[in-house]
C-alpha cells in the first residue's frame, strides 16, 4: 500500500488530489496533508510517507526548500513537485533534488495516477531487493559457524597457504591471526540409566561451546570452534603479548577460567591442553598437535585440568583426526545433507588411501571403518535420529568390509554414506515441516487479527527472513499469498452462509479497510464480494 503526503497551501488543490486518489486508487493511502513547507517537513518526519507531493509556491517554507529538508530526513521518499508555473529554473532545481517528476497545475488525473503506479512498482522492487539482500545476509550468518570451523580445521591441519589464511581471516573479521592453539576436551558426559539421549549430548556440547566463546572473548582475536570429537579448538592471537613467558601465563589463566566456567554452569568438566605459540599461522598444526597430546594426559592426571605442552612429554597422537582435508569436507557435506559432495570427497579419500599411501588391504578396511565412524558422528551432529542411524549402521555392518574387490568396497561405503545423508535430510525436513505446521496453525487461529510475517516468525522462534524463505520452500507459496488465501476462503464462506455486510466480513477476516478487502477479493476471485455473493449464492 502506497502512503502519500500532500503539501499545498490551497485546500481545494489538496482535496482534489485526495478525491482523485480515493476514486482511482483507493488502495493508495493519504497519510497527511500540509498547508506549507514547514508542516510538510514535520509530517514527513512523523508519518514516513513513500511519496511526498509538494506545491512549490507555499508560505513560510516553499516546496523546494521543504524538499531539501525531507530529502535529508527521508532519503528513500519520492518527491513530486507541483506548480502553476512552467519555469525552467524550477524544473532544474527539482531535478537536482532527485524529484520523481515535476507536474503542472491543474494536474491531469491520468498523469498523476500513472506516475504513482510507476512509483509503487519501483518501491516494491526496491523492497524485494532489500528483502533478498537481507535473506542473503541471514543465510550467510547461518553459515558463519561452519565457515569459521572450516577455517580453523584447515589451519590446524596445515592444509592452507599463507595468502589464503590472510584473506579468510579478513572475511571472518579477525583483527589478528592466531598463533596458539588450545584443545578443550569434554572429560565425560553424566551417567544415566539407559544412557544419555543424543539430543541431551548435543545440547550440552552446544552449551559448552557458548561458554567457551563468551569466556574467550576477553582474549583479543580468539576463534572457538567444535572439533570432530568431543572437543573444542581455541585458536588465539599472541600479537598483543610481549614474549613467550607472558603468552604462557595468560594462556594458562584463560584455560583455568574456561574450566571453572564449564564446571559452574554445566554438569560437565573439561580438560584444556595448551600448545606452544608458533611464529607463523601456517605452523599452527604443530601447536594443535601439542595441545591435543597434552589434553590426552587427563588419562593420567584426571579431568578438569589445565595441561601445558611444556609440562609434559608430548608424544605424537596415535592418529591425527584431521589427516586429510577431504575427510573434513566429507564430514561437512554430510552435515549439510549434500550427497553428491559427500560421494565426491569419499572418492578422493579412497583414491588417496589406495594410490598415495599404498596401504595393505587390512589397513584399508580399518580406514573404511574409520570413515564410516566419521560419517556416523557427522550425521548425528547434524540432528539425524539416533535410533535410525543405529539401525543403518547395524544393517550389513559385517558385510561392509568383506568385499571381494576395491570397487565393491567403495560401492558399499558409498551406499552407506548415501543412506546417512538421506537421514540427515529427512531429519532437517521433518524439523522444518514441524515448524511450518506450527506456523500454519497460528495463522489459522489468528487470520482475523492484523498479523504480520514477523508475528508468525516470532511465534516459531525464527528470524523473519529465514522463516519467509523456509515457508515458501515448504509450502510452495509465500507467506502473504497463503495468509490471503486463508482469509478469502473464510470470507467466501461468510458471503454464502451469512447475511453479514461486506464491511463486517472484511473485519472478521483481518481487513480493517473493506475497500482494500474488495480489491484483494476481486483480484483473487475475479468478482467483487457483492457480485460473488449474488452469483454463487443464487441470489
């Protein structure tokens, strides 16, 4: 609906424009009228009109001067200047102000209506463009945790070039590059008869992650991400510290705070392993290996500990969990529900294992079991149903590594991973469908109220942009079209089964303006409400 402000010192001129709009475009709303430029500025600031029609010759402050002020206060508003004088100087100044048009009195009805229709389309296009930009921004925000995790995993794996490190750090807004790694490992989950539900495990892990992020935020340039096991990686900058002694002291102090906060706020404890600082970020794999190995000493010292690499004999880990960037990519593809990408990374891993490492068949089978384990964890982390995943893994688990040939082995693994990805997608779709079902229930219970997309999104605890995209994805139509359809279905029932007036029916289905209701009804049904009642009701 287009909102207009009319400013003219002649009441008859204002009334004429208002009359034309009521007759030709009743959906366009005149939100205010000003008698001079000063009033126009005040009303524009208070009422936020889409279009301001300004008479150039007005007392106190003329239309051109008012237009300059309004342009500063409301740069998105369209300005239309109206005058009885066809003077080139006026036209020049109006154009300089970014006026949409310069009209001569008396204003022709067709010219005014056509101009306003064009502006309405232009404003709607801009609104859609803003909405699309917001949706892209929202999608990027949703992906940022995975992007940060991917960057951190690439750093600790050593599979990233210096130039790429700098570019990705700038994209993520990191003020300085990390040169030290901590590993915060969850010691154990609470024991419970029958075992802890996977949903509870994931909830606790997420809570620990948030605690670590919040506590580490006091350290300039901290990056906190989940690892692939029950651990979290903290990548820290050391640029603001003068020497290695100070780095060690501050790192131990932060690690103790992390342990304390997790102990206080959750039923869990963590052990924090601290690696030594490195000179360049490309060497972070060394700091990570030291931190991870130090954290493993909790087996000897017990949990809820801070263990620095300087204080233990750091042995190499039995197996680096991030030995291949393709394994990280496989895990990410499974969590994102991208089957084709998962298969592509699987093929790469198998080729690397067979041709680069020249592994013997028994070792290759162990590698396959490790991949399946990685895939299973990834599917569970993505929210797949634990019972269904267990059923998938138990079905044919023995035959999985009993293939006669490499092709047969790879085919079986590919099938298993494909099923896991399907379970991830099914779980995500089920969650989405449940959310939209709740939204539809809310709409059907509240269509008679002046509800908006924001109201429904708030009801299902989603951002408006994400809810809008999800609603269209699940329902196949956008929110406004669906709400309109629900309202009109009820309106048709009321038209045929009751003697209520059009005004009363409009109010009952959520339209405060019965004339606007009539326009929407005719656009969707092909008839006005009155004609529909006569034709369909047999009257």
